């Protein structure tokens, strides 16, 4: 059974909502794109961080281990596509939901 955080991120993908959360002690503003599990079976999400706090430049792709996410909440706002799809993602090994494959192709 998925965690409450997993369910929140999954529902945000389906609704194309932003997620605000704390991760590694920093506030992150994200648009989640792909959710599932890592090779080790952990719940993970690949998200485009467009604002908030970061150790590097923003915007950028983030791979978040959902067990480490705190105070997550979904909100309405402009959907951010993300950029630079030059390399294949390796964050999510077993994909449950991908906005570009499972959500947008149904519309």
C-alpha cells in the first residue's frame, strides 16, 4: 500500500498540480512528472523544481525519495514542463505513472 506522500504526489501528477514540500531541510516548489519505485524498492518521484531553496541553480530536475519528504501539499498553479530531456531518467526504475505517457496521451 503506498504512503500518504506517494498518494499526494500521484494525485498531483494526475491533476497537473504543483507540490510544495520540505526535502533535505529545504523548501521545494515542484511539478512531479514520474512516480514509482527505485531499484531498491523505495518510493521515488522525478520532479521539476522551479522555485524554492536549492544547493544548486534552479530550475532543475530532482529525484526525491518520498520517505524523506516532509509537509507536502499540492496546490494549483502554472504547470512547469521541465527542460533538457537529453538523457534518459534513472530515478524511477518501476514507473507507476508518467504524466507524458499515462496522463497526457489519454486526453
